[in-house]
C-alpha cells in the first residue's frame, strides 16, 4: 500500500510517499481502509521532533491522527464493529497514522461515522471534537446558564467549543477575526467580537466570564492578562499555554492534553447527525500533498481545517 512517512525529524521535506506492507490487525485491532485524515498542528510538532521528549515514536512514522474510513478486517477479540462499517477515530499519537491507504486502529477508539456528512469530511471531527469536548466539559466543567468566552473561536477546536457550549445552554461570546463572524453567529453565539485587545480589559467584550476557553498563542505576559477575563470563582481552560490562576479570587486554570475516547466520539457524531454540531472543512487535498500542507501550515497559509484524501 502507499503511505506518507518520515524517517527522521525535520522540516516538511522529510515527508515522502512510499510503498509499505499493508498492516495485519492483532488482538483488539481493526484494519481500516482510509477515506481521509486531516491536518492538526500537533502533526507539525511531531514531525519536527518537538514532542520526542514527552511522546517517543518509532521511526519511520506515518502521520495522521484523525481517521475516517471503512472497516476492512477485524483482529481477534474484536466485538462491535463489522467489516464494511463506516467509522471515525482519533488514533494514538505515538502509533502509525492514517496518511496511508490502510491503518490499524484500536477497536475501542472507533465510533460510527456521521450519516449526514461525506465520509472524507468526517475526518475533521475526531481530534478537534474530542479536544473541544474535553476542554468544555472536563476541564471547564461547563454548566447551563454560564457565561463563556471562546478566544480563537473560528478555528477547528474553537468552532466546536462554541457549538457545544451553545448546545449546553451557555451564553457564548466568540472572539476571532472578522472573516469568521457570520459563521460564529450561525452557531448561536450571543456575541461575536474581533481579536482581543487585552489592554482594553474584559469589559470591552462583556466580561468577566465564568468560563474562558483560549485557543490563541499568547506570550506569558498576555496569558497573565487573560486571567482578568475570568470572573471570581471561574475557570480558564487553554489549549495554547497555561493561563495563570488567581487563588485570591478563586480562579483556577486547566490545560489540555487530548486523548482518544470512542464513547465521547460517538456522542459527538450523534450531535453532528442531529444538526447540533457542524463541521467546517476549509480545504480538501490529496494526502500525496502532505508535505506541502505541512509547509503551508508552517507559513500560515492554510485556510483552515484541511482534510487529506487517501490515495
């Protein structure tokens, strides 16, 4: 089969398409014929070696944490999925990924693919959806009626946090560039604002807020200012660096390391099929262009969530 791999850490140039042996599922594993994967910023960090100290991987390595495809073969002791099922999954970060024709997935990581979207586009859901779910409900412990600021609301994760928070009955202020404004309003955000001018303080965007969710890279000094946007007794949950706590005001902080969870992913798929969660795919490109996608991401040229179509 064809697969995109890198044999050493480095720039996007280390990625190349190769012919490799088709994997055979072991106990508890499922072989999936890949329809698509998608690009996530962590893919760039893995390829560059930035996470090698905390997340060792075996080289050569196939990228692609997101998976949408069709079950091709079952390993021993697998119950639930059947050959021919359309599935999605977030693959383990330290194992071979889905930038290939076939990939092995732990059976417990799989969820039925959404029925209401193209199978390839469903590759936009797993990692971003799980990051959004875990940020909103595990880190922030979001509750109905709370006020929520989502900073970086137009991105892959932020867009889903906005929709999950709206669906949960929260009052959402969505902050991002103007080009995202109409889409964010369509998600049900109560207020949509342009990028934060931190010097203006929380009142400029209707704060402070009981929950602040941050997806924007800030300096440590800027992150410290973001603490002021959290109301007394509130929480800041960030995927882009830690927001300092303020114990005197009861403000706590939490950071995300997203994990695969088939049960949570199944709930996310149900929300997609119920029309409560919409996937925003900005571009679709063949997986053979993966090196160019990584290069574009590093140069800030990706238009948004990019799905990579299998060979």
